C-alpha cells in the first residue's frame, strides 16, 4: 500500500487494485499548490466529515474521475447525491465489503457541518482493510476511549493516521496515547501546519514519539509512504 500525503488531512492511497482519496482539501491549501488536482486518480473518495477543509475538492476530483464513488456517513452521501454524485453511505460501527476489501466507519469526536450550514451528520474515521494491510484513518477527533475498540473489532493495524495539530483536534501528546489505544506504534501525523492555530513543533512531536518507542511519520506534501 502506498500513501501520499496531499497536505492538511488529504491523502491518496494506492492499493494493489484500487486508488482512494481521503478528505480532499488541496486547491484551498497554499502549501499544496504543487499538487495537480486533475492528475489525481480515484476509484473511491472517503470523507470523514463535512467541514470545508475536508470536502472542498470532491466535485472537481469526481469531474476528472467520473466513476469515483464517495464513502461517508448518510448525511454527507445524501448532500452530494443531490448534486448527482454517487456514494455508499455508512454509519458508526458499520462496514462495507467492496472489491478491494472492507471500509468500516468508526467514532470520532468533533463537529460537522457543510459550508452552507447544512448538518453534516456525526463525524467519523475509517478502518480500511485490504487483502494484506489495515489502516486506521482517524479523521478530525479528540482522544477517545472508543479507540480502544478498534483492535478488538478490526485486524491488527499496519498504520494509524492521526491528527496532531492540536487546537481543533488532539495534539501530538494525545495522539501518542491514541496509538496505545489502537495498538499501533507507527503513526502518520496529519492535520497540522495548514493554519496558524495548528502549527506544529515537529522536533518536539518527533522526540515525544521516539521517547515512547514509537515512529511518527511526517512526510512532505506529495511524498509517498509505503507500508
């Protein structure tokens, strides 16, 4: 599995058979100006919640990938469905069996509404399981005991993708605890540095994880991580 960090909380994930984009916020992120939206390939677009900094480029990506299907909660799928976009709706604790494996929608503690003020349903995260890898994508969330359910209900994680920017989500200290809860010592950090309130001291974050025997990955925008 190859994961490309697209900035903020946006990811491109390539499995042996399919490609995903997670929470596309690229055109509105000056740090990601070198990422060409029209070149991104997607069979599926996973959306953790309805905030603009997670859904901004959905329609543009679908324009270049007309067969791409959205995966999110019921409210988000309905909202985009009214715009003519196809999707598969999930709710918390439910999973879908798809061609590549399974996607499970899990709890997150955050808020969620669309830019027009429409209610976006309850926010969530995803556990994505392919034939040989399992990845937890936390979405925007605080630290929560619900994370302890993930190793009880999912295959062993190969990677946990956790927000670490603080202020709007958990910071790196809570993310290290979250990695204990989900029983995964390899973490890809995201949701940092896009806006001043979530500026990250990378040296402190990296040393905090290292002191605890964990690996924190902070790829540059456009950089790949292979697991």
